[in-house]
């Protein structure tokens, strides 16, 4: 198997500096002449993405299950592109991915109410449509506490930019992270750092340096085939 490029995902809450950090990292990779493609989910440019955009701006209403499936479909439309970029040697850097999909939907009381027996059923339902998508080699979760987020100023205008929602989303993200980084068969392989939590409440440069420390070991390429999420 010839080496392929790595797939890196940046996840985070609102006000965590996710977009800034992703673009700093992108510029740094480009300055090193590393072939890189920056993607962002939702990709609001496709036909499905336009429906999502209209929903997020509260210009249209959709059932919570239906919008969840549209977010996932929006990733599936880009999945072949992601795989072919990686195998042709272009690093894929992605601002949000399936973990946002699960965290934001599973945080909705209405969706949880569909599965009254256990909260876990809601999580499993949310995860199902994303099973088998290309798996990131590294997911960095930019964590910020609700108090730190508040100090950074108000949330924006979009549908989920509310304090209560963000708190619930953070809880689900942490659950997903525990699941992702728990040792497989009791063996804690230190190379298997697929999910890393970074404290994004610190200075921009400090966070950017830490991100680079995580990404740098991957830029030489990856020897394994592109993995599949939750398989
Ligand atoms: N979001 C994003 C979801 O609810 N599900 C998803 O699958 C994805 C990728 O969309 F509130 C939410 C998260 C956020 C909103 O994201 C748009 P940006 O990063 O603010 O554009």
C-alpha cells in the first residue's frame, strides 16, 4: 500500500476559534508546500447544502430527523472526493464532520424524545447514517467552557447559537470523545490518537502551536488505507 495523505478534522463549539484555527493551520500547511484541501461541513454550496443553509438561517423548517439525514447526505456527497484526494496525496483538512452531526442532533430534546428508553438509542440513531464514511486519522476537538465562551462575546444569529444548546452539544461531544479514545481490547496504543481534546480557551498562538504539534507527525503520510467511520 503506497502512502496516502492524512485526513484531519477540526471540531469545536461556537466561540472556540475553530474557523480561525482551521484557517491558520491551512495557511501553515500551504506555506510548507503541502498539498492540502480545506473542506467545511455543512458544505452550503450543493443542492442539499442549500437546504441546510436555509434551515440554519431559520428561513425554512424541517423535522429534526430529516435535517439530521440531510447533514449526513451532505457528507456522503463529498465522501468519494475525500477518498480520492487522500489517495492521490492531498491532505484533507475539514472544519466539522460527522461528530458535529451527532452532537448537534443528539442535543435536541425533541430528538431525544423519540427514544424515551435510553439516551444511548438517540446517539446510535444519530450515528447510523454516518457509519462507513471516510474516517479521519486525527480529530481535534477545540473545547471551551460555556463561561469562557460567554467572555468571548455573544453567539451569532443562527439556529443553534444559544447557550443552553451549546451546553448540551458540549456534553455529547465529550461522550463521543470518550468513546473514540477508549482503548481497543484494553490496549492503549499511544499512536492511536484519533480524538484529541485541545483547550481552546487559551491564547490563539498557544492553541495554534498545540494543533501543529498534533498534525506535524502526520504530514509525511499514512501507510494504512483510508478507514471507515465506526466500522
Ligand atoms: N451542524 C453541523 C449540525 O447540526 N450537523 C452537522 O452535521 C454539521 C456538520 O450546523 F451550528 C451545525 C453546527 C453549527 C451549524 O456550522 C453550522 P458552522 O460551522 O457554524 O457553519
